[in-house]
């Protein structure tokens, strides 16, 4: 069993919900990553009903749990962990991930060399390549996870606490998805930059749920509302609003909604019923054939079309959903406190985070600074 890490500059925040199968490997990877650097692990649980907490309680980590499970969403889990973390640097990951132990030293070195870098990520390696959606992600990692300056750190990353403090909070507690993009937009608006290193940061198990059941699950859980919630959260900032409206998927969903609106007007027009029915049948068929041709797969084309409709409807639901103040403290219960350790001032933690110049790391991981 891994020992408690020494005092240090990094807090690893793990957000989890019903991850009993993966949480042990996740926690062990996090504790190994902190063995030389020092820090703490904070598990933010969103009301798991399986053995997640029982497994996690075997490890020297802090465990906090959402008091009201009905509030569960991606944004609130990350923010809950942040509110109970003390490190000068915050690493965010999911409970079905495993952390590469070489990533944190490389990320800390880059952040020391470039004080305006507010967050650093790496590649997320998808392990569930049998799933239609995750297989598509794994096929073109360069396009989905570009190296260098980026607008978000999907799949988690290491953030500077001073950068988070400058924008008020880590993640918007109202967002069911797109929380990393929303954070990236706020950070960049304040002059911070985000960077992705050309190395593996985490491996990700991903969902085992079949593709169409996963879409249904995302609808029921509210995940599909994220794009609309993001749009509403950005209204008061013209810069962020323009960035959200420029998103490729936003244009797709708005275009799809516009298409169905025009089709509805077509059905209400004084035209022969046969022409109306032909239009109703032709639009989905044309879309399906076009998407399948572009994706070179009928299976992927059909899944994309169904997913687009799910997310387009979610956009409307999310846009109309009421919001709570994102800075409002999250009600929770502390399930387990880690062994007591001395907390250093933030400046001392940042100094401690600088890797020793005499320490050696695998060359493919460390010397990839911009």
C-alpha cells in the first residue's frame, strides 16, 4: 500500500462517481506521482452508491463527498475538490484515469520557466478502443490533442493556484460538461496561457456503456446540456461569447436547429402533403449520407447524426437552465482526512516545485519545453 506523500506543492484532485472498479489504480498512480514531489490527494466524490468510498478509505488521501447528489455534474466535482485542496499547484483528473509519474516534474519545470503559463496538460491515452466514440478519439490524437498553446486542457491538467485565484474559481459548478473549456476561456481572458506537452499525462479507461446507451445516459444525467450551459455562462463576457459561438460543434448544433425550424415552417406552409412528407424524409437522409461519406463509415455517420440531435436538444435545455453563483461554496461532508502534515506558504511551495537540475528523467518526457 502506498505511503502518504511528504508535504509538497501539488494537490491532485480526483473527481469520481461510482468508480469502485478503477479508483484503487487511480489513487495508487497519484500517490506514486507525489512520492518525490510531495503534496496531497483529494478525492471529490459525487455521491457514489458503489464501493468507491470503501476502497478509497484504504489510502492516505482526503475524501470529501457532495452532500446533495442531485447537484452532481462535471463542474461541481472539480470545484468541490479544489475547495479542499491546499497546494500551490492543482492537478485535475478523473477516477478512471492513471497518472504518468513523469508528467508532473515536466509540467512543473515548464511552469517555473514560463510564469505566464497557468495550466499544463499532456496527452490522454484512451484504453477503451473497442468503444465507437473512444476509438474515434484515439485515431487522430494530433488533431484532438494538439501540442503547444491550446484553448483548454481536456482530460485534466496541472493548474497554478495563483492563476485560478485570479479568475475566481476552478470550475463552474453549474456545468454538466465543457468545464475545462470554460476555465480555459476565463484564464486566457486574464492573460494566462495553457500548454500541452508532447507526452502522456494519463491513461483513461472510459465508459464501457454501448454507444447509444451512452447517449441516453448523457441525456438523463444532464451531460448533453453542457454546451447550452456554457453559452449561458458566457453571456456577460463578449470575448468568451465570441469564442463559444466559434466552436465547431456549436455551429453544427445551431445549424441543425435552424434546419429543423425551416423544416417545421415547410410543414406549416400551404403545400401538398406529399411534398411535405418528402421534405421530412429527405433532410435526415441527406444528412446521414453526407456525414457517412465524410467519416467514411455508415456506422459512425449514423452515431454522429444521433449524437448531434441529442446535443442540439441539450443546447436548448442547458440554455434555459437556472444557474447558481459559481463562487458559492459547495455543501459537502468530509469522509476522511489524510494524515496531518505541515502546510507551507504558497511561495515556498512554488520554489519547492522546481525540479532539481541534477535529476534525470526519460529524455522523451522532460525536455519538451516550448
